């Protein structure tokens, strides 16, 4: 069995949905049992959330305009997509759009968009698109059923970033979906959303549709999970920065997780967890170029002669530094520092510390700069007064450039080659860190030189 997930651009228009349905029909004709997971139409989730916040702030005219735009886009697509069966699908769309109107009205009355309300509103993008994609599959003569994610993905009540209950999800998904597949029906499931034991709608966080596909794939013991997007698999670099970037035919779970974490936007990092747990290969394919084999992500792969597999960049970061001779040999400095950062709700993608223990630096998003520095200044007020810590400061507008490849851990001198290539391009490196997996090497460089650094490292691939 294959689980196919179609992203927002893959269901973003009448033509895109027709192409997705054609892929489903071709794979079904080839004898594959299929489960399909769909995202919302591209841009709809952002528009839904914007409408919710506008309602909470009393901007009623903006709410009406946004809701009307969402309604028109889905109804117009339905009528163009399903000329013969639109009357069977349109009532379901109108019912969901009515739910949207009522939810936005309720938020406007209360004057607050709670996390639970935001999840209920954001979930409607997938609940609308699932009807369109399932209808398009039926237009091609296949039996198909639209399934709500609340029926098959059980989560806790942590709204906007719900945590799945894997055991319960396995039971629900198997019971609901496998009988349909056995009857020759293609289930189309809403990605991104799940439900609590009480049936309350939750969402899995941004990028959650990929995660949904992997969760469902693991729950039904799928042979593979195919993620359909608008690029030919996982590329060695961002083609906007490196025009000669190429698609990787195979890469390991570890390489993919590093690439995803450090800026490659092909799949969300959480997507890999269920696949790793069950040993299910992932394949990244292009909806609009279905003949291309894409990239396959496996437990392990032979990288051949390629020590490095890709290079990514996380932009709009700042480098926070804590320094002082009084830090030498003092236990707990790092724990207190990261405790203070965690209290601000900020994620730290990279850490580096000098062996003398007189300097520790780490990267945070630029948007968190002021609150992180303020939190650290408060946490180390006594040490700053005594001059044990001389200063806490942040270097703004830096980029984390990361070289990724399983070969990093077994190839002598590769770090030197990376630094040499960057140095030969005349680029200064502010901080360096290698993960404990030895699958990635991260460099902090000034934003003005980031693209040159990425291009320099890519020449080594």
C-alpha cells in the first residue's frame, strides 16, 4: 500500500487538483492500493488565520472580504473541477463554509481567538480541499471517500501543536481506512488535523500535513509514503541560490532530518519520526513532473563518492554571546542560560562553546533577539555586577549555513575542505558547530556573505 500526500500547491487550483487525481488514477490502474492525504489549497490556511485574528480585533469588513474570497475560490474550483458532479460536492463545501462564518462571528463576539478556536478555523482549509480532491478522483471513475482527520488521528489537547497518540491513531486508522481500501475505495484524508478523545478538532502545527501522512502510513503499515510537492525531490541546495543544484536520488533519514531542520523546506522534520519508527521509506515527488522519480529517503543509503549531500541556510538569525573570565569552571552556566532562553519560548538551532569555558554562543531567530538578551541579562544579573560575566550581546543579521552528509563522519579532512572553500571565497566564519551525529557541519556567517558561502560549499558536492 502507498500513502500519497498532496501539498498545498498540488491542490492549489483546478488544474493542480486534476493533475493530482490523474496521478491517483494512474497508480490505481497500476495495481497499487492507495491512501491519500491532502493539504489545504495553497495560501488558504494563512488566510483563515488572518480572518480569525481580524475577527478578534473587530475588523469586520476585512473578515467579510477574506471569508468571501475563501468561499469564491472553493465554490468556483468545485464547479470548474466537477462539471458532472458538482451538485454532489457543493453542499458539503457550503456546509463547511457556513461553519467558517459561524466561527468567525463567535470570535468577533468574544473579541479573542483562543488556540482552540484557531484550530477549528485553521482546520477548515483541509476540510474543504478533501471534498474537492475526493470528488476529482470520483470524476475519473474511481470510488473515493473524504475522511476527516479527527476520525483517524488521535491527539492530546495541546491546540495548535497537538501531540499524536500513536497507539490510538494506529487503532483508529486501521479500523476506519483499511476496510475502505479492501473494498476498492480510495480514502482521501485531511492532513494537518486530528482530534481529541472527545472529538475536539486539533492541529499538528505548520507542516502538519506531511506529519499526518507519515502517521497514517505508520498506522496502516504502508509500504511507502510519497510526498507530492512542486519540486523534483530533495535538491542539493536552494536553486534560487545555486542554479546548478540537482535532485538527490537517495538519502538517509539522518541526512533528510538534518536538511529539513536546517532550512530545506521539502518536508517538515517531524514527518520523519513515524517513518523511522516503522522503517517506512519516504519518497519526495513532483506533482507537475510525475515522470521524475524524485528522492527516496531510507534508513541507510550508500552515498557513493559523495561525502556531502546538500547545503542549506537558515536566514534572519542572530548570534547571542555570553562571555567572561569568571565563567571558567563554574558549573551550571549553560543550564541557566538555556533555561532562560527556553522561558522565552525560543528555539536554539545551533550552539558553540570555547574549550576554555569563557565564551558560549548560540543562534536564535532575529525576532527573538531583544527578549532573549533581556532574559539572559536578568538571569545573570549578579554575575554581570561582579564582572564574572563581562557582557551578553547579540550580533544581528547572521545566517547559519549547514553542510549535510553521512560521509562527514567517516571522511578525514572534510571539515577542512569546507572551511577552506569558504575561506577561499573571502568569507569570515563567526562560529562553528558539528552535531553529535557527525552528519552536519554548521557555520555562522554574516548575512551579506551567506549566498556566497552556500555556493562555495556546493562546489564540494
